[in-house]
């Protein structure tokens, strides 16, 4: 599917969006991005809503128009950081989750481009930063195509997985 066939609208995540995100399931090795256990557990949903609606994380739904379906979501701020990395350089961290049906289809550049454009229009920041699991070469290539460059490799505190931080000025 080409980028031209997609029109994305940014809007704050709602409880309905969050409930849907908790059901998203990725195939290994991307299953590290699964949130929750995939069920409609009311306690888990309440905790997720509390997290995703924290103002400092600036979560946004990326809704496909005119269909209205949740295509992806992103965060702007400390949610995009992974414990163990050096985040002392001032930058706006971008975190992103893409609906599993939209992964591996060549749409990553469109989603990243939209997230970058939103960040540049919304926040006053000297640079943008993304943190990507080292194995996720697809995501690394997408963000590098948008001008992000390698800044640091580290092992996360939780899960002990290697991650890479990329910066764009």
C-alpha cells in the first residue's frame, strides 16, 4: 500500500484506543512490543489508561482517515526512553507503536514522517531522539531515512536487551 492512500489524523489517545492497543500482538522477535496480555482485563486496562493519559508523555493516536481506525500511536517525552540509556542531551524523545497489521508493509516511513512532522509543529525542541531495539533493523532504517543518526548503544536495565539511540538535529 502506498503512502498516498493513507491520511493520518493525530488525536489524544482515548480509553477505546488504549483497550485496542492492549490487544495488539506481534510475532517474535517483535513480541517484546506486546503490551498487556491481550485480554480485556479491567485492572490492566485501568493501569494502562492511567499510564497513557499522563500529560508529560503526550500520547497521540494516529487515526486513519476517513476510515477512523487506529493505525498507530506515538508519544513525545520520557515514555520514549529506555532505562540504561544516556538521555542527558536535551532532545524530544519519540516513542511509537504501529498496529501489527501495518508492520512489515513498507509503511514505516509514512508513520515516522507523520510523527516527526507533528513533533516539529507542536514542540519547541533542539533535536529529536528515538530509541530502538538493536534487533529491529526495519525501524532503524526507517528513522535513518528521516535523518536520524547513531548516538549510543546500551543494554536496558529491564530485560537486558541491547538498544540504540538515534538523534536528529
